[in-house]
């Protein structure tokens, strides 16, 4: 199954359609392009909610070059860049757009972002869909501004406007909730964000947001499908969607998925260009939905971002239903190679296929309509990488799933989390990828779902799970951070983690500055020390009243080496499970070093009772991935460090067959064999940053 390159491009009505056609035909003859995702009204060319006349002008003026592309065998899809609008950015509603603006939790109104309940805006938007649906696009994409969060300059987002409050009041009245029937925005927000057991209004509010959105989307889908187009969804950070109460399966249903349907049809094309039939694919719409997940930064990032990127795409893959078309967004904004290098763009495309993608939605061209000719190196880049990406797409079918240490999370976490009482809607967001950073950077594979041997929970996401789920995981191997441990103690599960009670301390309470290792079985060596002085993760430390049987294998010390508390604790509980607790906050910024990496590595070995979960070692920032469908196995080791690597060791998950071959893919997309000797891989050219070895 080859890759599928979709280029995200925008050319406005001010441009000469003949020249656009000439440029694009030259591009698609030079570069491997399967599809062009045509953007309308995106970014620099957005002027708020464009009028229907403006939309008609864009459609007319772009039709000649769209037809030229279609005649050349290029598939076309459409991304109209706004629904409610991403953010104001000093745009305003037009004089005849008498719509309810979006309102944030504090009552501030936007100048251009609208309330999705406004009936006038809804009529307008359905009309835009009717216009677009006549144009024969394979997919009409709904941009990820179809979300409640992130609509600057609003605080957190919206919408908490009078229309939404009224809708909530009516729903409450229908349930016989007299207080809810007359509640104000301020009262609703306060109840939704109150500390302690979540107030029932929180679920009611989130249900209202979701249900009113999905009714609207289903109407758009009907319009799109009546014209022969599918409706696709772009999405944002899954952690923040959970603070909107998003339940993904319902969304896929609204977008046209029939649950339990077979995989989308990816078939060999009829009439593909004869010179490249192998590469050309035809993504035929089926009864499944289409998803364009976001998972990587828009700019060049430090290598330390890689585990989080792996985790976010894995999260997105986990909320999809079987057989979905998944085409991750390969973004670059603001535009060009000064913003994101080819090296990192290639790595992003490779990771998309490693975690299973049907196509790649690639931004190499800006949204102002500058000519592809301005920088012909982009076409060369696409051509250079295509063979490796076709190979990766073959090697990593979408049926494979990541394995390793389980990092469970839940789409319902925003509904279940106990807030910090800050009164901010953001307090419903649980960070979920912290342990991915700590474990991935120390060379350990992870998966963004519960796993059978060892699971790790960090932070307030511990509220998201049932007692039964937690007990099941606590009967195996469980790694907790201080915050998660405090939640389990509060939930009455202390006897299963070795803590009767506990409390947080800060350096103001007891001046700690060092974590000191006491046990060689759980450290690099006895006496090894790690800084606990000012990094973010040690701002507060959870200190338990330890139960009999709990072991302290590191302690907290002050600057004069005086012991002021415990560090890592271990406990074997009555369920037969092993629990390790670090006192710090795993959802905070990473502070990795050889001592911490050794501590985590040995602790994981104890938690798994010596069974390998998959790891790599030999240099900092070797980030491994292992995937399986229960029969076939695949592994990848990334170098996320700026220092090149010559060789490393892979410890594959238990039950995997011996590693026989290894393929190094470099930053230019060149593939070359690496030498395998037992579990050692030697690359024949130095493995640079953002490069990988596939086994
Ligand atoms: Zn509203």
C-alpha cells in the first residue's frame, strides 16, 4: 500500500488562473502529487466570514486551474478554512452579518468568531456548503476551528453566549432542574468548574455542546454527500478536546461513519499516469469517516518534542474507528524552510506512516499563492522522500498498534477530573503525554492506551478511570507520579500503592535540592544523585505515610545532604501487583539525565517482572517504537539528539522474533541497510537527528 501525497495549497481570485494552472501542472509533473487540497479563505487571505458573493467569486476564479489539475489526474479536495473562525486576529463581522459573536467563560465577546447556535450563521454556512458541494471535490474538510477551545483573543474559547445559556436552561428545565432552568452564565461556569465531585451541570453543558454541534455537522454532511463529496474532520489536541466533552465515536457517526463497516477502499487506479502507476492511489470514499489529525508542531522543534508527537498521533489513532481514512497534517506555519526544515518535515511524514496513515496532508506551499517555482527544491524534496514513504506505508499497515508501557487516558477525562478551583475552563484539561516524554527520552517504548503488563499514570488524569480499571492495572505493574498517587490515596486506594495518607511539600516546607539513590537495583549506582533544586517537575513533592512493606529506594536531601523526605517508593500490593511512585510531577517539563534514565529503566524492569516491553539504549534520545497486530511486529528507533549515533542496542518486546534486518532512513529519505548483530544495530553512515532505523 503506497503513500498518498496531498498538497495543501491556496491561490486567490486575484491571481491569474492560467499562470496558476501552468505552475501547478509543472509541479505535479515534477513532484509526486496525488491530490491537492484546495484552501479557501485561509490564514493571510482570510477576511473573517466571507460573503456568499465572495465565495462564488473564489469558486469561479479557481475553477479553471482546478479543472486543469483534475484533467491531469490529480484528485481535488477542499478545505474551507473557517467554520466559526479560528480567532479574531482583528477581523470583524461584516455589517450584514448580524450574528451572535462567540463569548468566553468570563463574558467577553469575539469580534469575528461566531456562536455556532446563531440561526443566521447556520443558514449562511449551509449555503456555503451547497456552493462547495457542486464542485466535485473528493472531500470537503471541516477545519479544526470546529472546536470550542482556542479562539483568541477569548480566554480559553467559547461559546458561553446567551444563546448557549438559553439552550442549557431549556435542557435543564426539561430535566426538571429548576435551578439550571434559570442559571446564568456565571453560575453555570462556577458549577462546572467547582472543585470536588463534578457537578451534574458540567456533563449537561458538555453534552449540549456536543449534541448541538453534531446536529449541525450532520446537516452539512447531507449537503456534501448530496453533491458527491465526503465530509472530513480536522482535529486539534485530544487532551483539550476532552475538556470540551468530545466523544469521538459520535463525531465519526456525524461525519458519516457506519460503525463496524469495513476499511475504506484504497485501490489501484484506473487511468493513472502511465509513468507512475505504482505511486498513484485512489482513496475512494466508503462508509467510513475521514480524519486529519494534528500531531506535530508547526515549526522546527527540539528533539525533545518527539515522544510527545508520537504520543499525540497514537492518541488520535486510538480514537479512530477501524477502517478510517487518516491523513495527518504535515504543517509548516509560518511558511518555508526557515520555519521547518526538510529534515524535520521528512521525519514528520515518516512518523505519520509508522503509526499508520492512509495519506499525508502536506504543507510546503504558502497560503498567499506564491509560485511553486519560487523554490523548486520543494518538489525535489517530495520526490526524494517518496520511495521511503511508500516503503514505510507498506511496512506499517494501519492494523498495527503501538505497544510498550501503557499510558492510559480517556476522552471522558474532562468530565471526570476534579478541578484545581482556579475557575479557568482550562482546569478541565488533563495533560496525558508527560510520561511519554520521561519514558521515551530514556529509551522506552510506550502506547497511549492501557497495556497488559505495565501502565503509567501521571497527573490529574487519574480521576478519569473507574476503581475497577485502576484495580486491574494495580494488579500488574503500575508507575505513578506524585499527583496520580495523591489522587489514588484520595480515592481510597492507598492500601494498594503503599501509602496510608500523604501530602505535598514544597521547598519552602522542607528545603530539598537533591534526590539521592539508595539501592543499586533501582539506580545507576548507590549514591547517584539527581537535581531536585528548581526544575518544574519538583515544584511540589508528594510525601506519603508509607505502609509496612513499602520500600524507599531514593531519598530527598537538602544542600547539606540532610535527608528531608522520600524519593522513589516501591510496594507489592495485595492484588499481586507492583507499584512504583516518584514524588514529582511527570506532566511537567522534562529533566532527563543518565541517573534518571537508569532509575526508570531498572524500575520498569521490576514492574514488568523482568519481561521486556521494548527499549533502546546506547545514546541519549534514542526513542523506540514497537507495533504489532498480534502476529507481525515492527520496530523503529529514532535519534532525537543533535549528536549523531553510530550504533545502539535494541531490547525488543518479549515474544518478538529475533531482529534480522535493519534499515536506516536518513534525513534525505535515503534508505540503506544497517548491520544487525544480536541486539546491536550498527549504522553504516552516522544516524543524524530526526533519522530512524526500522527493524
Ligand atoms: Zn453561543
